[in-house]
């Protein structure tokens, strides 16, 4: 009973700091210029990047100052099973390709291999321009190689909080309950950004609820990767890889209704994630066996030794 009360107190501090820090930065662009103006876009870019570190900073603060535990209890020094990193790197690509293919097969998007809209935009810009297919090729190449690693720096801020701290704190209530609840909280955290037109520009209000569902579904995958490694680095790579490849379907199907199809955040995009989550459950990869979750006890710091 006492342990449960302490856990709830720690969770309240974590959520309070996470949402206060991130949401202040999320709403900051509303104070600068009108929607779509360069000032608003620049402010969004500058403010939202550090906002992604809200959950991670909250995890560090609560661990050190509220729980009085050493920083290494967040497992930043741990990597875990290397095969999980292959899943983290390549699975988002596979799911995104499946979403794009289903969008086309179900008639929700029209395939444009001539890149008509891009050609028109380049023509309006004037001057010597690179061929559209070369631009697309470079974008795809970056999305598969450099971009996941670069994105991991920012994604670690979220994953250190959501999977590195929140998920383990909720695990005593059961794995599936912890995974779903952490996904819901992750989705709600996005609300101010979604209401400003991010991800679902034509349906920002509906988009808030769709983002929650997406975060639950993709949260199952990131949670599985975390539970395999007990390291925040693996889900951070899975998060960064997704951010790198998320827009690929739009390159080939410009104008697609983002609520209906295209990226994994769409209704059609949910299908491959549901299928993969079902496979995890059917193959008994989730829930992860309790013995696989056990970690060596973290030794208490000796007198005079720093706790972090």
C-alpha cells in the first residue's frame, strides 16, 4: 500500500513537470504571428525541438530529486540485445511501406511517380533545379541512414521519459495496462501541437484522438523494444527511425487525406501496427516473461561517492 502511494506521488511529479515544460513550449508559437507565417513556422521549429525533452528532463528530475535514486537507474548506460536495434531501425520502414501500399491498394491515395506537384513547385521557384527523382532519392537515402541517428538525439528526450521512466513505473499494474496507459499519456501530451494543425491539418480536433490511438499502437512496439533491452536507447532509435521515414508515402501520393491514409498516423496506417501488435501477442513476445525483466540491483553509492 505504501509503495503504491509513493509510486503515485512520483508519477504525479513526473507528469506535472513533463506537461508544464513541454506544453509551455508547444503553445509558444501561438504568440508569434498568424498561422502559416514564417515567424510562426520558425518559432515552432525552435520551440518544439526542446519540448521533446520535457519527458526526459522530468524523468531525470524525479529520479534524482524525488526518488533520490542515482541517474544510472534510468539505464542510460545500458544497451541490451543488439537485435532489438535492428528491429528499431528497420521495423518503422516496413510498417510505413505497408501503410503506403495499403493506402494505394484501398484507393485512398493516387500514386504519382512523375512527382507532378514537386515539379510544379520547382518550376515556380525558378532557376536551375535538381530533377525531382534525384531529390526524392536523396530524401529516401537520408531517411534510411543518417536521419534515424540524428532524430534519436531528440527522440531520446521522449523515450527516456515515456519508456525509460513511465513504463517501468507503471509495470506493477501489469504489462499490458502499463503499455496502454503510457501510450494514452504520450498521445495526450501531443494535443497542443495537433490542435495547431500538425499531422492532421484538415482535422485538428479529430486529430487529437487519432494521435492518442496512434501512440497506443506504436507505443506497444516501442514498449516491446524497451522491455527486450531495458534501455531507453533502443526505443529512441525506433522513435527516431519512424520520424525519419514517416513522410515517405506522401512523396509518392501527394494530396492524400492524412486522416484516411499515408503515414502510420492515419486510419489505414493503424492496420499494419495492429497486425504487428497481434503478432507480438500471438507469438508470446508480449507480455515479456517476468524473469526477462529482472535487473541486477543497483548498488548504493559509497560514502563520498556522487549518486549520479
